[in-house]
C-alpha cells in the first residue's frame, strides 16, 4: 500500500518536530484556502503526536509573530511556521539558539558522536568550521586541574608540571623573565658614566620580581589577587594599546583543552608605553641627567613588569606601530624631600 503520511501532513503543509512546538513549511495555494482550514486539518494527526489541538496557535518560525486570518495571506509561500499548543511560546531564532546552548551546556557522548559523523561528510567550508569549533568546545574539561584529571591537556609538557595552574603560572613567569633579560641587555648601550647605576637598578628590579614570583599570578586562576582571569580561567582581551576595551570581545580559556593552551601562547602581554622604544631609553637618559636626584626605579619597574602598563591582547589586537607615548616626567625622579626645620629650643623660665 501507499506509505503513511508524514507527521502533520495536510494539503500544502508539512510539519516536523521543533523545541517548543511543531514546525511547519507552508506551500499555500492548493487545498488550504485559509488559516481557518489549516489548523483543523492538522488535527487528523495531532492525536497521534499527543498534541491537543484546542487552544493551538500558529506563528512564524523566524520571529514568533502569531498568525491571524488576515496576516496569513501576507506571508510568502514556503514560510516556516510553528504550531504551538496552549501555554507554549516561541521567540523565533532566539528560541532555537537558546535550545542549542542548553543542549551543549552539558553534551553527552551521543551528541558528540553525531557531530563527528556530520563533519566526516561535510564539504561546505563554513559548516566544517562550525562543526570543528563545536567539537572543540564540547571537548573542554575546564574544571579539571591535575594531570591525572585531564591527561590530554598536558601532552607535550614536561612531567614536572602536575597542574594546569602551575604551567600557566610558569608561562607568565617566562614572559616576565624575558622582559627582564631585555632590560638587562640594554646596559651595554648605556654610557660608562651611567652604566653602574643602571645595572644596580636592574638588580633591584630583579630582586623585586623574585619576591613577587615574577608576577606569575597573572595567569594563575587559583591566585587570590592580581590574576587577569576569572576563577574558572577565562581571559578577556583588553584591546589595543590606544583603546579601553576589545571591540571584538576576544576571550579564551587556556585551562579548557590542549588546543586553547597552545593558542593562548600567541596572546601578547603588550606594553602600553613601549619597553624598548620608550621606557628603557628614558631610564638610561634619566640616570645620565639625574644631577643629584634619585631615580624612582619602582615607577620604571611598574611600567616594565606589571599590569599598570601591561595589557593582555589577542594577536589581532596587537598593534606593532609606534605607540608615541612617553613616561610621566613627574614620576621619573623621586620627589625632593624638604629638610625638616628644627624647632627653637624652649628657654627655661
């Protein structure tokens, strides 16, 4: 015999399941002369799908606009509709996106397998990218912290790293150590008369950095203070040096999986006032011209090694142009302290 009709088949209409109702595709113009004839026609199969037809409404799939008798004739052919039963709502694409996010909030293995099967047969580049990004996201293991809890995250790392936080802390320390080496190497370019004090200032900075563990806490999600991320490990791009925020809203969680850990290494701790072009030459010049004044090395330390002058930026937000910024002339030297005036001795009566 002939195959059974699909769910919600009516002359000119075909329906399939959708979260929050039943989704329909209009092919208006054959037997369905009006909205009034459409909804009753659906009742033939509604019982089989346990959909009470009483109180049902039709709305547009894309934005949730409810159909009235007059409005029904203004919608284009092949519009997608949603049949809602009493108490159900539909907000258009927002509802679909919300459902999508709820499904992938805690994905199960069957869903991941289905996405992989789709990817294996997908040829369209954009759809391929979306599926790859999706699988990348669902493979995250953000809560895991130790090597035992998430072995794939530690692939390629030395065995001495037993936790994610310890590696990310080391990663930040390595960047700061690199900055210190660059500052120290500049001593060979400083004139003989200023070189000794320059080296002494660099040594003072080095001692401070050792005491602060090279500010490794910036990347450590377990740090109580000074971290640049959320307690879960999410970092947000702080935008290029010349703006307050990242308009692209770049974010990353290097704690989530190995791929994100590797990608995070391409993000920059960028100096707003530039290190090589401005800060270090200004320090060298200040030593040369100090004329009895005392260099405020802690100010230069803050510019070179702390978040006072460092911004964490996505590679796309890292501008390599001349920043054309200068150090604060009022903070280069420590303020002169006026000698206290001695009070005249009181005469004995």
